[in-house]
C-alpha cells in the first residue's frame, strides 16, 4: 500500500472507531445492565414497565413476570418489558399534581388578579 491509499482509508477507519466508542459500546453496556436487572427480579420488588405501568412482582417464571398492578389484579409480562426497579424512597409519579383551573389565580392584561369565577361574577362562561 502506498501513502495515498492509506490516507484515503484512514478517515473511514477513524469513523468506525469513533462510532464504536460513542454508539455501539454504550448501547451494549445498557443492554447488559438491563438484562442483569431483569434476571435479578424477585417477588415483592416494585417495578415499572417500559410502558409506564407500576406493579409489584408476584412470581418470576422463565421469561415471564407476574405483576400485581392492584390488589387482586395480576398481569403477565415478559421480562424484557420491565423498564426499571422502583426503590422505596423514589417518587412514583414524575408529574406534579394538576391544579383546578377554576380556582387558579390569574393576572389579566390590565394587571388585576383573581380567580376566574371572581372576574366573571360567578357566571359560567363556557359555551355548550
């Protein structure tokens, strides 16, 4: 090989190496961690599925996991559908509680504040 051919192939080789370290290796590590977590599931563990359903592991059978999502309601899932194990101190929902819109204090364009019912003298302004 002469120097001209080596310099034309070198960027391609460098690109493959960069892709390996930035994309392939971290993804493989995440897959191994997920498989390890899924194989270490035990009855009584609180988990969240990849679809966001929370439940408690009741039984683990081969590649299946039985989750209790409410008292007396059990569903069967494949282990791959378990997204993470929820620790006891971790909040269950990431969303803040929704406020009641009718009681929210708002500021109008003229700078006045008050609830929607105070500004409308208690009249319902929704159209049917």
